[in-house]
């Protein structure tokens, strides 16, 4: 595979050639940008509508990609035609109406600037749409039907996405993150663009070989973090393989555990121009993944909420962070399950304002937000919060307390308020929001580093929270992204699959060759 520095030399040489030949800039490669990204649980009662994607169109897309700034080599190396890219918070299944409206808009915008030499497809890979098993496969097939088979499509994905044979077939180049938490998300998108530019500028065109290997493993991200073994060593094998002669890219997808469709399983994929190098690399990664399947464990200690609180109350280093995992909105949970907050408010330790300080982030409650705005900071309020979407585990909760802060204008929450009840500071939002950064708290006059306990609806901790922790445990709480996969009741995934099954009589981890996108796919 060409290194990025080699690509830069090619790009600058190409631009120099154009200038010397007094060729118009329009003769640079023409590249479009499109994509829809969401991680959506079929085990949550929530529905996702089109507005949740906060779709950007045209030149507004450039702001999402620092490597496509106006003066960057990548921006200068091609003529870019951004169409539409939408990225929603993880949530429930996307309604058919929302999906169709977004796809129709994407196709309409793409049609305006045909033809294209390349297309950068920026997706997650775990979108669920009512009545559809493979939304991303449908999306790329419809884009392909519009742009034609000669256009090179380079797909960037989350490693928790799913790669069906249809998606693999229609993608000429494909890559995904190599870190969980996803600290390399932008780097991975840039890699997808660099690979695309390299193939276009060098005139190599589509890689000749695509190896796709499905692996019968379905594990949650909280068990497959690359911070710890075996995920750390497994993913460390990926980058060296891309340096082999004849290999363009290699990737391992963990897959998405909280959707029930045949495509939900792990996948290894390698692309390149040398059949032997591609096959050996793919089978090496597949065998490596399968061989360590029994070694995957949660990235942090897990326990019931009761046990988690006992540890938190004994802890001497602030803050002790408890992950309220079952309703994690960054994995597809509704974010409004009240079960955990109900348990906390019932405990005697937190009844008095002088008790252990606890920040709870967060619970949606538009009625409470309206009440808080009416009385202002310092006022007493009483209103229901939560369980408007997911009331399976606990009903809406009547919260009564004092308003300590109000913040307006958040991109996700819109309006936030802090309601103190005893020694608990509850963050209430107009719309659901994940709390990942210290600023999310400090803009509400909350000091998480000084709190005894912070409870946040999350699975594994994102970097800022991870670095902040004085202690950490993941609570096995209920919700749409329950970590106990046996309780979910899958009906449509392919069986056998680990860890739900133990016997694999027909295990086959050999390469499945995926034909080029201008050849038919006959085995999907």
C-alpha cells in the first residue's frame, strides 16, 4: 500500500502537471461526498426521524472534515462535490419515511453534479430501518445505480458497523476505525479519502481483489475495547498488514450487537491488487479474531447497581464513575429509562443535602424544563421526567427539587437544567444528550472532578471521563442496549454465533472473494 507521504508526492506532482499543461482545474478527479450515519437498536422502542440526522448539504460538509480544509492537499487534489451527510445520535430504528426522505434528497443532490470519478461514503454501518435488513447495503446500491459502475466508492465506517456482502460488493475501497473508544475516527475518514485519491491520481482504479470473511461472533463494544487485551493486540495486527505489497487496506468489524438482522456479526475485509497477499492477510486476521474469542471481557469491572453503589460509597478518590450501561444513548438506548434514577432517589444516603454528592447525567424531561424556566434558578419545581419513550422498566418519575442551573442552546439537549434533590444533582434535558466532556458539566456549574459519584448513561468511558475517573464500574442496568445478550431474544441473526452458542460444526474462516462493483454479486 502507498504511504500517505507517497500519496502527497503524487498529488502535488499531479497538480504541477496540470499547471504546466495549463489544464483547467475541472480536469482534476471529480469526487462526491455522501452518507447517513446512526447506530440504532432494534431492541429499543424509540423511533428515529429525519431531523435527528441534522443533515448538512453542499459546502457545509467541509466543516466536518479538517483534512478537507480549503488549503489541504486533499482538497486541492480533486474537485469536490459534497451532497448530503447526516449523523444522528444513536437511538431507535429509523422510520421508513425518514430513511426514504434522506435517501431521496441524497440522490437528488448527487444527480446535479454527475459524473463522478470517485465518491467518499461516510457511514456508521449500524443503521436499522423498519422493515429493512441491510439499510447501508440498500443506500450504497441506490447510489451506485445513479453514479454508475466506473465511479470508485470509498467507504468509511465505525468498527461497530456491519458489512454485508452487498455493502462489500458495492464498495471499491472500505475501511473502519481501529480504536475503541474511537479516538481515530477522523483519521479513519481521512484514510478512506487518501486511499480514494491515491487510486484516482495514480490511475490504478479499483483494487483487483476484495476478501470478505464473516466471523460468527457478536460481542458488545464494552467487551472489545482496544484499550485492553485481547482487542488491543488484535487490532494492532491491522496496520502492519496494510504495508504489505499488494494490500490497500485491512479492517476488522466487531459488528453491532443490539440489532437483530442476518448481517449482525463480525467481519474481516482486506482489499488490494495481489490475490495471495489479500487472502493471507484476511485469513490471518479472521483466525486471530476467532482464536481469542473466549478472552474478551468487559473493559471495566461490572456489577449490579446495588453493588456498584456500595463500591462508590466506599471509594476515597473522586469522582467514582458509574456507567448506567443498559440505557446508553451512545449505543442506541432511548436515554430516558428512569430505573436507575429511581433507585438512587430511594436510597437514604442521598436524602440529605449534606450526603455524598452525586451527579446524574441525564434524563429527558421537557415538562421539568418548562417548569424550571418558569420559576428560575433557586426556585422549587415538581414535574415528571423520563419514560416517555422506554417505560418498560420503570414509569415516568416525579422529580421534586430546587433548580440550580439552566443552560440553553445545546445542539442535542436544546435546554438543560440541574435539579437538586437531597445530595443528588440531576441533569434534566429537553431532548436526550450524552455527557462525554467536562465542559458538558461545567457549563451547568457542575464540578464533576469534585463530586463523590458521577452516574452517566454510557458504556465504556470516552477519553475525558476515563482520564477524570477516581474509580469506575459499569452497572448492569436494564434498557435497550442491555449487556446481557441472552436476554434480548434474537430472532433473525445467523446461528450459531458466539457467545450465544458454543458449538460450531461448520466453521469456515476462509476467504470469500467479493467481485468488483462492475461485476454481478451472485451469492448475497
